[in-house]
C-alpha cells in the first residue's frame, strides 16, 4: 500500500493506450490511492467511462459543463482535490496544449487550474514523438517541472516499431511511488553492487552463493527514489531493473571490481550489497572436467580483491556503505568489519534473515552508534539506509 492516502487524478486522453489506463487505475487503487478519473471526449471512443467508474469507485468526469457538479466547476474541483495530476496516456495534442497553456476542454482546463504536480506518460506514433514540435513541447513541459514518464521503445499500435509506447501500468505506478518519496540524494551519484558473483571452475561449474540480489536492487531503487543518479553493478540474478537505474551485468568478482573501479571516483555514495565471493579457483579448466576414474580434482583457490575496501582506500572516496551477513555475533562482527574496511556506515544482517526473501532485519552501524531497524520489506529498509547515508553526507556526525 505504497500510495495509501494519496489522491490521484488520472487524466485519460484519446489513444489506443487508453485501454492500459484501466489496468493503471486497478493498480493505483490496489496501492491504496484514491483515484478520480477525467477523460477527454476522444478517450471515451476507446474505453467507456463506466469501466473507469467501476475500477476507481468514483464518478468519471468528461464534460467540463457537468451540471451534476456544484457550481459547474468540475475542473477546479478535480484539480483542487488531488495530490498529483497524472495524464496517461498523454497524446501529442494534449502535450501541445499543456505546453502552451491552452484550456479548451476538461483535461487541459484542469491541467491549467491545478495546484499539484503534473506527471505525463506520452503515447503516440514514433514520428509524432520525434517531430520537433512535440520535442519542443516536451522540453517546455520539463522546464515547467512537469514529470515526463517515458515513452518506451517497442512495437506501436500503428504496426511500426520505435519510441512512443506508453510505459506499462506497473512502471507508471513505480514512478508515482518514487514521486512521493523525499529527495535527500537529489543531484547525487550512487553506485550499488548487488547479487552473488560466480567464479568459474570449468565451462559449466563454479563457486557462488545464494544471494538473490533483492536487497541490492531495493537499495538501487531507494537511491533513485531519493533523487540520485544510480548505477547498479550486479552479479548473475533474475530481477527486473528498477526504473531509471543504469544496470551493468557482471559474472565474477574481478569483473565486478573492474566495473566498480571504473566509476567509483565520480560517485558520491558507494553501497556494497553484493555477496562477493572471497575466493576464486586459481585456474579455470578450458574443457569440462570429466569423471574418468581418476581421483577427484583438487581446486586451488586464490583470494579475490576486496572491492569495498579498495573503494574506501581511494584518495577521495565516496561515502562507503557496506553490508555484513553473519550467522552469529552480528554486532561484534559487523563493527569489526566496518573498522577493518574503514567505512563510515555498515548494515548488518543475519544470513537467515537476509538471503533470498522479500523482507529483512537490518542493524545500522556508524561512528555515532548503532540502530536496529524494525523488520520490514527490503525496499522499506533500503529507504531508511539511504536516508541515513544522505544524513551522513551532509554531516558525518549526524545523530540518529
Ligand atoms: O541478495 P539477497 O538475497 O537479497 O541477500 C542480501 C544479502 C544478505 C546478500 C545482503 O543483505 C548482504 O548482507 N550482503 C553482503 C554479504 C556479504 O557476504 O558480506 P561480507 O561479509 O562478505 O562482505 C562485507 C562487505 O564487503 C559487503 O559490503 C561486500 O559487498 C563487500 N565485499 C566483500 C568481499 C569482497 N571481495 N569484496 C567486497 O566488496
């Protein structure tokens, strides 16, 4: 229920993507939002107001002169009652009017009359999207602090392929949730590692661990929600990339080290969530090792570089945030690890709590003490961790 108590006015313009707005309403309501829908006349040719009424549980506004609304001011009322105005899909025509302050129907009028932030999810043919007029309008809207969500690239309703597809309803909801989060990392750069590493023994076998990547992906999403430009370097995991995050896939610890060290000096914060393999086989067999009756092979291991310690040892390191996964003595081991690696902030978790699941239990350690966070979904904990990192960036002695 990430949107509990939020009032969303959804404007639907005329376009084939209007059918996806129905699913969008369902997802918004499921996240706890109170949704009011306003449609353009053209949108009603694709989906009926009854559909939106049934899904939102509220009457749908189409007519700016609706006699059912007290004093006939539907546009003012819808704009006043919202925490955010979201237009999805937003047609080229709507964007042109909104960019120029035109108020000639219900949607454009309530856009002009709003007192709340405006987010638009464009959807149109790729040539309409790339037309200089549309691009000019988008630039104007972005300059007016309007949030532009997408569009995505892919198959378009007209049969062509390219940029112009409306974001999927799930992606729009993720953007809306991010919109409502505080922005203590605005303008900052955050680099995150996530998942396990895989150290090859031969072409089919290797050493790895059970990290799913969920905690690291949650940290990347929380950092982006907090306003940062986020790069995520991850080992082999099967998770969707959080919206707006740049993802770099790697396999081994050496590859992870190379990708991290390429970027570390330009970052404000580095968060090592990855369960990096401490060792790798000294040599990798080119061919599959066969069971041919000879004694089992002996695999000699060598130590992998400690990526977090290496970043922390840079002449001007970013604020380094480590993780420690322990089976026992969490406070003692975590604090020892933090001091050994010389990092300002570390999140400790027990292996039985942290690996694999959607929730976790974290204790934060820094020079100002320690704080046990309430057990919670990984995203909730990641937000708290990023808030602490942001506070320490501002003031290394920030009290809890
Ligand atoms: O991915 P999930 O299933 O969601 O699980 C999350 C998690 C349990 C993996 C995560 O919360 C966690 O605890 N990650 C760190 C796990 C770990 O093995 O830590 P460590 O004690 O080996 O390493 C301490 C710190 O040094 C970590 O920040 C690690 O990223 C870093 N490190 C370790 C070894 C190495 N060679 N290079 C490193 O950078």
